[in-house]
């Protein structure tokens, strides 16, 4: 007979597996053969791992913040900002940036839904995507330069964790519009449950709450950051519903990057 402590240990192990599956999916940092074998990856675990996307974002953000801090001490804040953005892009394989570029390329299709979906599947970068990526990186760098060092460190962590929360909200609210039989993101086509979303939100909000508790930004600006994120995601969901009828993997990358940018801009405004 399975005892209660045994069930609890098994449940904890399963949650650790899900967190590691999320890490595998969102980053390019290897876990090692032994750990990968222990995880026992399945499509069902990938779907369930979305609850830990914001936790992975927090870790990626912490790495980016560390690179920013050390590089700023060594080379100055401009290079610190550039190297931080580079480091997180390398760590994730530019996973979200790629989706951001593909989604903005799809605006070349104007109002043609089928053409927009086809453009997003094309691996080549177009004018819309190239311009959007340059502007995205330029504004991020400028924002980090404007911030005091410790506030920039905090903003990097908060923006990455909240960016993944935004993607989770989109997955929860919309249907997947690709041919799921052919898509690499097929397991994520099934909507997140409300409980899974609440866990992702709680983990994603933790850095911002900690930053507010430390007094790095006021409660008013904390509320502004949350409101700005909510409004952005709500407008993006409405836009996707009207334009595509749902979400794709590329749209998740787009909303993640736009949320990161929004949080950075709010922090800049809070620092003035």
C-alpha cells in the first residue's frame, strides 16, 4: 500500500520534473544525460510544465542581471546592457526574440490570415521583423542605461519573469491555431488550467513583490507596472483573436518580449 509520505514525495518529484522540462523547453542550457533520463520527457509533461515558465524566466532574468552588474563594473553601463541582452538571448537560443521577429514579419500580410500564418512559418527574416528587432534591442539598451544600476538589476529579473506570465495568460485565454499534428508546440495547444495559470502568475509576480518590499520602487509604481502588463496582454489577446483567431508559438514570443519592454519602461519612468 502506498503511504501518504510516499505519495507526497512522488508528487514533489513530479513537480521537479515539470520544472526541468520547462527549463529544457525555454533554454539551451543542457541538464546532463543522467538528469534528462530521470525527467522522462513526455508531451503531457511539456504541457503541464507551462506552470513553471515564469520560474524559468526568473532564473534567466537573474543570469542576465548578474551579467549586467558584472559587465557594468568592468566596462560601463552601456556595454553592461548590451552584454546582458546578449547573454539572455544566448541562454534561451533567442527563443522569444525569434517569435517576436516572425510575428512582426507577418504584418506584411496585411489582413490576410492564411498568409500571416504562412509568413510566421518562414524562417527567413523580413523587413518588418528586422526593423522591429532593432527597435526592441535599442529601446531595451536605452532603458537599462537610464536606470540606476541596482534598479536595472531588479528590472531585468522582473521583466523576464512577467514576460513569461504574459505568454501563459495568452495560452490560457486563446486557442492554438496551427495544425497541431505538424507543430513542434503541439503539447502546448491544450489550454492551461486555472490552477496552473495561478501558479505561473504567483511565481512571476514574486520578483516584483520582492522589489517593492525592498523599496526599490514604490507601491504606486508597482501597481502601474502590473496595470501596464495587464492592459498590454488584454489588448494583445483581443488583437490576436480578431487577426488570427488564436495564438501561435510566435505570438507567445511577441507578447513575452513586449511585456519585458513594458516593464523596463515603467521602471525608467519610476526612476525619474
